[in-house]
């Protein structure tokens, strides 16, 4: 069995802090560095104990402390796993991916899959209320939070609103802001799906894993649609929160 880097060296008793706390520190660091990924299984207690040369009681104490701290999850009968780190996103605020992540202290990057100026599909023409001669900018990206791929996002914007698509580096909304354009309203459609093979590779999950699809049409203050997006979010990294208010009577 190949053991993870965090158990590659024995822990040597050298006075305080106690061994279980030092083992916890190693696991914590391995999670922070991404050597242990969310939902990844840890080696069994016995393997860890042998590899770092401490007793199983010490390993159990270290793991149960990390389970209590929410960093690990103990699953009955199947072992100990790195906890899923899910990000809660509000459903009622019109923010961009970059702004949402920034609020959570996470930096974002994009892996570009497509950036083109082209004619819209019939559906896009309809969603964006375009004429058959209008062109659109089509952007397709894998959106990452830190090192982790979170979503695949297709954004379609009328070319007249984004004459220079190269201006979109990290954030589409920041680039639109530069043209003085900002959506003030959006309609979203949420649905559940299973991820296909090609997208699974992009999001580094197993084919068939659960996904959340969100389609959004955003509107300018004038009522004109300015963006159609279709995003596939990894089901294990997002929770969406909706705030519900009583309609004033
Ligand atoms: C969000 C929006 C998407 C928008 C993008 C802009 C949802 C479901 N979708 O992902 O419509 O295009 O933010 O993000 O919230 P950016 O400015 O970071 O490129």
C-alpha cells in the first residue's frame, strides 16, 4: 500500500507536545496543502500507527480530535475521510463567482476552455432577445477556488456589451463594470444532474458524480437581457442558501 506523505516519517517522542497532537498537526498541514483532498479516505488506523510508529490508541485519539474539529469525518464501517469543504452561497444576491469567493477569503482563477465571438444558438438568441444578425461572446471556463476546481461555467454575452472579450481575465462582471454594465436582476433555474466523463475529468471527480446545474439570465436596469450562463457545480463543494421573507401585506 502507498502511504500518504503525512505518514512517510515516524513520529519521535521528544517531550511536549504529545504525539497525538503532533500527528494532528501533520494531518492538518496535509489538508491545508491539498495533499489530502476533501472526501479522500485516510489510511486505516493500523497502517497509520505502523507508518509513524505510535500506538493505535494515539492514532485513534488524534483522529477523533480532528473529527470533533470538523476536519475529518468518521463513516461507520468505512473509515475516516477528509471532511467535504462545502461553500455556502446565497441564492438571493446577484454577485459574481469572484465576489462570492472573495467574501470567503478564497482566491479564484479560471482555466479557459473557450473564448470566442460567434453567432448565438437559436436558444441563446431567444434568451438574450437578439436578432439573427447579432453576435455574442461565448466564454467557457473551469472556475477554481484556490487549487480546487469548483464549477464549469459557460457565459454568453451580447458582443455589443463586451466588444473586447480579452478584457475578461479573472472576472466577467469586473470586465463588464469597466464598460459601465452591471446586471440588476437575474432569473435562475436550478436542476440536479450527473456529471459526464469529459466534465468529470475537468472537475476532478468520478464520472456520474452528483452535480448542480444553474442556468441564469441576467438583466440590465433597462430590462434588456445581458448574460446567459450555464454553470455545473460540483455537488460535494456547494451548499446554496435561500433567504425567504414574508411578502409585505
Ligand atoms: C456567477 C454567475 C454567473 C456569472 C459569474 C460571473 C451564478 C449561478 N452564476 O458564477 O452568471 O457570469 O458569476 O463571475 O451565480 P465572474 O465575474 O467571477 O467571472
